[in-house]
């Protein structure tokens, strides 16, 4: 689920260099990345796009870092980046449509909060999604994540809230993705990350390699987390460069805005699927036709 559903601003691609920061822009497909060594420090800023998750490892291999396992970190959005259910009910586009209905048509019978009473929209969506099987965006997704985890500290960072813990864990596990293998940080449970989000409707939390930001800024959250672990672990060179893959251009822009000049950043807008935030990629008629069966399942579960 995305923080803003009706505001879609495509990235403006510019290429220029301004000292002391190296700023690069490119649109890439799998295998179309330069082999030129890249600096391993806060001067690096790349805003790019790719239709394959393999771009993350390709960029990581170009970085001239003395200790890659410490200096390089990778991060991934979840919905429509790691896993998806598009175009069916329960997917990211459906979630954006649901958020739109809360404002435009709150009495719509297909709005999740009208199926499940006394819960908020995110909790209702999370409960419904628990019953739905997602699939990997690419056939190589799980293998790519495992390969990166063997080399670099790797996390997922999602606009989902902490209320979706059970749903998210189940969906990732069903697709052989385990983000707890080699996450950023000291691998210890830390309840200082548990905070209420700015909307007062869910919690933020970093747990088992997944940061649930509950609609908050991913860029600000990542910066604070990396700085926190640098101090806590006495590793000032932790995550000298972060490589981020996200299917929403605005999220990449936010991450670059917050990290630029402080942490090297390679922001990759993932284009493997149509933009779920764009209403032209919504399918209300399909979702309405799929809803009765799911409504009946929920009813049966609550009346056994």
C-alpha cells in the first residue's frame, strides 16, 4: 500500500555531475549496466530504473568497496517488487483502490472495512491478504535475494504497517523468501524501533529483516536506521552505499532526497509490472467479481 494513491509524479530523468557528488541517471534493462567501477562513499547518487531484480547485484559488483559485506547494503520494497498478486484482488493495485474508496465512496460494499467491522483499512486489508496467495514478481526473485544475502546485509522495507506482520511473513515464506538471513544491524531484537506512525493508525517496526514503515518516509527511516546501527555497532563504514529497489518512482525519489550526501545511494525504480498506483491499472470490475467468494470465506471463518 502506498502513502499517496491519487498523486502520481513520474521521475524526471536528468544526467549531470556536480562536485563533490557524483550523480548518475540511466534507464536500464537486465544486463545493460556499465562495468565502470563506482565510488564506495556518500558522493555516489544514482537514480535509475530496471525491469529486472538482477540489476541490484550488477550494481553491487561495480562498487569499489574494501569490505563489501559491511560497506554495501541492499533493500527491497515488498509489494510488486518481491511478491505480487496482480491483477487480482489482494494485490497492490487493489490496495490502492481500497484506499481511494475510503475517501471517495466509504459505503461501497466492496470496501474491506465494510466486510470486517471495527478495524481500520490497513488491518482489514492485511487480514484479507492473509487468505490470499502471492507469487514472486520474477522467477529469479527468491534466488536473487538469497545470492545477495550471502554477500551483503539485505532487508525489505515496506509501506505496510506492523499489523501486517503475520500476513507478510506468510506471503514471503510461501515464496521461499526469508529476510531474516542477513539483515542490516546486529541481528538482535530492538524494541526501540517500535513507534506509532504519523497517521496514528498503525505501528512502525524493524523486525527480522523487514522494516514496516506504515506509510512513513522510507528515505528518512533508512537514514535513521543506518546511522543508529553505525553508532550502536561502532561501524562508521556500515552501509557506505545502499542499493534500493522499489516499484514506485516517488519512493525512490524520497530515498535519494534523504540519503544524498550522507550515504551513497543507488535507487532503482523497478518496472517489471505496471504502476499499481496509477488508476488506469486498476480493475474494479474484476475485484468486485472476485469479492463474494472471499467474503463467504471470511464469514465462514467467523461463524464456525
